[in-house]
C-alpha cells in the first residue's frame, strides 16, 4: 500500500480554525493523570535530568526507587500463591499437605515475587515461559517513572485535510495521524496503552475502519448499522470534512458503560477521538459505579498516594480527574453524581457515577441508530458474579446476574443501536461470547455486527495479575459487536431506508 505523504502541505488555515495552539501539543496534564502514574514533574524552563537512565530500568520490585512499585510488590506477596507449592498440593491429599505458601522470593531475572523460596524458584521449569514478559513489564514500569520526557504522550493536532487516516494497524495510524515516530517496542507499548480506548472506538466507527465485509469482521447487518452512524459522523463523499460541515449535524452519542480507567483519561486524550471526525459533534458518556469524577472540592488529599488496590478484574475506581475550565456538576440534570465538560464546541464529555439501569430511563426515548452507540471495555460478561447466585447456590455469570450486566444488556438491545465489546485475551473474548447464549433476554435476541476477533488498536502492554503474576493480559485485546434483532422492518422512515 502506498502511504500518502504528509508534512509538506499541513494546512495552517485548517489548524487555526480549531482550538488555540497551546492545546494542540505538549500535554503536561497527561503525565499527572494517566492512571495516576505521573506525579507532577518539576515545571522548570530546563528539562529535569531523568531519575533513571535508560540502561538502569531493571530493579527487583521490592528494591524499586519508586514507592508505588514497592507497594505493589508487597501486595502481590500477600495475594499470590507459589506455583510449585500449589502443584505439590494438588498432587497429594489435601489433609497431608499445608496450603501453598505465598510468593516471597523475587526472581533475579524479572524482579517479580514469583515463588515461596529460591528452592522452589529453581525447581520451576515453567517460569522461563513468562519470565521475559515479566521483565519487560518491570522495565516499562520503571521507564514510565524514570523522569525522561515521554514523547510518546505528545499528541498531534487536527488532521491535515489532505491526508487520509489509515486504521490498518497502530503503525500506519500513528504515521498518517502525524504522531512522533514510535522507534522502540517500549514506545509502542506506552502509546498504545494511552490511546487504546479512544482509538478503538474511532477505528470501529470510522469510514476507513479495518473491520470490513471483505475480511468478514463486519456482517451485512453490521454494515447497515455503521452506515447509519457514518452518515452522521462523516460528510457525503467528495465533500470536505470540516468543522463547518458539523453545523447542521446532530450530536453523536457514545455511551461507555462500566467505565473505569477510561473515565480518568485526560480530556485531551479523548479529543484524539474527535480529531478523527472533524465534521462531527461528539458527546461521550461514561456511565458506571466506578466512573472517575472531578475533584470539585479540590481536596488535594484524594489526589495523593491513593491506597494500592489489586488490579485487572476488579480494578479500583480511578482517582478524581482534574476540573477543566468549563466542567460543571450535572447532578440536577441526571440525578446521580455527575459532571459535564464541554471540552470544545464539537466535543462534550459527561461522566455519571451510577449503574446504567438507574439512568437508562432518561435516555430511553431518545436512542437512534443514526446517532448512538455503546462501548463496553473488558466487561467480563462470562465471569462469575461475586454477588449473585442461582437457586442452587452457584455464582451466576455476570451477563445474567442482576447485580452486574443482567438487566443492562436487554435494555441496550432494545435500542437497536450497536453495542461493541472488548476483551483481555482470546480466552476472555470466547468466555464472554459463549455467555451470550446463556443469558435470558440476550440469547436469540441479537444480530452480529462485528465478528469476534483481535482488535488492531488494543494495548500492546502486558498487564500483570497481582493474584497470579503468571497471568498476563492486554487491555482491549479483542473486539466484537452486536445489536438488537429487528423484527419489525417498518420502523421510522429514516431508519427503514438503510435497515430494510
Ligand atoms: Zn513454594
Ligand atoms: Zn523471572
């Protein structure tokens, strides 16, 4: 594929119609809020010297120069069991052997606590399979905190109108969007983790999506669903994608349900999603009990050293997000703890800290497949509920559980708007997809929009499970999509033209 040239004709006219220059590049706030990793660096004219040099990124976790890393090591030592003890335990009668011991020995090669003792570490031939990945994560974590200037997080301004964005993969995406070049695998991991949420959405909805009928990731039903949304997101063929074209367009609403870390991403990272659709007006809604709200009281206390909470499947509510210039409380509008940030005149972000079932009624009458869609990032449909059991006392799967997704998915299907879902791994995606066939109000009630498979815009960084460091996952590894089955093909006139 021939890549279009870029750079020579970047349109300063186009750029000047947008927000001020200082908002386009250089994002110190990103360091402060990205998953709370970046304590505010010293703001001085000169760049501070890095704390760690690039050849000094490996440290056993318990000896890390960074307190949050040491705290995590302590947490893992309490939570994870030695795999060699565990194997012995399962081979013998339970009553003849003590429970597996916790991990307290740190592997000298990866620096993670992995076994109860040096002896068991030495015996374990399996560890070599994941030691390399663990070492990679160790160095990534220290690199993020090393104090070097993280160029990967410098985000480009509006798209050059003469360059088409490609969504084939991260590399061509970054290239065609004018990101700084990602020269190392580590840079790719950092940048892909920062951008996976907005760009996963953009890559699905955009007219140049890699999910197509040809590669069978898109179904004919899905093609119709996305065609409807794209009439609102884009301009007619041949017309320029400009801000002016948005004047007559309705708002496109993207509902992100069960939002957690994604709700604490800085608004300028979400602006990257809008920059893919210069002619659209976007409203992003984060809804979920773990949505991060702005710290209106500006109590610094909350922002500092939040207690470490174990990760991945039950991650903690992210720390409060900074209050933007126009952020306002929205509790009067939505009747739940909430905020709205009109980030610019084409992008609004609303967060609601609530269960979706409690706010659905406010939107129920307004859903329209031409303007609305849902995204559920790593929702764990196929995981057992920690709260709800069936009559026999077995844990319900979360997709069928009244305390998790049970009441939600049928409501979403009833809107006929597309629902896109991501998963951590092939096994996670398969577990979630299988669970669809077991859930009342879901099984037999949906059509496929996007067939299950890898997400080209997943995070490339490994996330290590604190409960078992052998388990490593990637955020948004896979993606698929469904929508409610349409029985009545004669609905609204605007609707039937595309859906009949
Ligand atoms: Zn052991
Ligand atoms: Zn190791």
